[in-house]
C-alpha cells in the first residue's frame, strides 16, 4: 500500500496513481484539468467548523487530529475512508491538498489512517 501527500499545486507525476483531492473547497486559481483529480470525496474532509477552529489557532495539531479522527468515525466519512483504503490496496494513492504545510494538515492524518 502506497499513500502519498502532495500539494495540489505541484505538477502531476506519472507515478501518482489515483489522485484524490481531500480539501472541501476547490483550490484557488487552479484549473480543473490542470489538477488531474480522479476523485474528490468531500465527505472525507474536515467539517467547516473544525477547519475554521484549526486555522484560527485555537488549538494545536494533536487536538485537531483527535477531533478530525472523531469526525472520520461518522458513517459517511468511514465509508469514504474505506473506499480510499481499497484504492490504496490496489496501487498508489496521492492525497492532494492546497495546504501550505501538508505535513501538519488533515491530509497527513488521512495518510496515517490509510496506512494502518
């Protein structure tokens, strides 16, 4: 199983496999054909409330991760997570995010969960 996290603004690579956008909002200034997104499961992204809470610096990354993992336990999100896990079981999956710090974002939390 191979799961990667990349910024959606980086050029697509031949070895990206299935490219999954894991942001709730479409990235600013990016044309849809340039992004080459294969899937966009919006129900897998952090809630608007959690996203705003985290970006307002009201809590640290560890607390964000805990809250996000709790959201991912909801039926719709759990089903989507399982779908992406199945994709990763068949080949490479690249999780795409517009985050400037992908290593401290929800995409990294997803990658870790998918690799478990």
